[in-house]
């Protein structure tokens, strides 16, 4: 199957969105832990930031990342005419 410019543009935008969201995931998952000692000086809701991120902050960010991906991909699918579901 020959890919058109429209297909390439769709996948380029898809990969860009995925890359940005994976970068956010990486920062929340690994960078926060790497700098936990320094981040513990910042207090959020009465808890050190690294503890807060480990306890529930990271989970909140993961849910937001999933929601953003689903929302943006639905919008992108409708824009390029490849959406599924009701019209």
C-alpha cells in the first residue's frame, strides 16, 4: 500500500503526540525519583514532593496522560476522517 502525504502527516502528528506524552511519563516516573532528595525540600499538601509523587501524584499524572492521548487522538482521527463510532 502506498502512503499518501495525508497518511504521513497523520502519523507524524501521532508520533509527535506520543513522544511528548512519553517524555512526560519518563519525567514523572524516573526523573522525580532520581532527584527525590532535592525535591523533598518542596512541600505539597503537607508532604515532601517526592513522597507525594510516589504516593499519588504520579498516578494522577498517568491518568491525565491517558485522557489527553485519548482526547487528542479522537480529535486527530476526526480531522483526518479515520474516526470510528457514531457520526
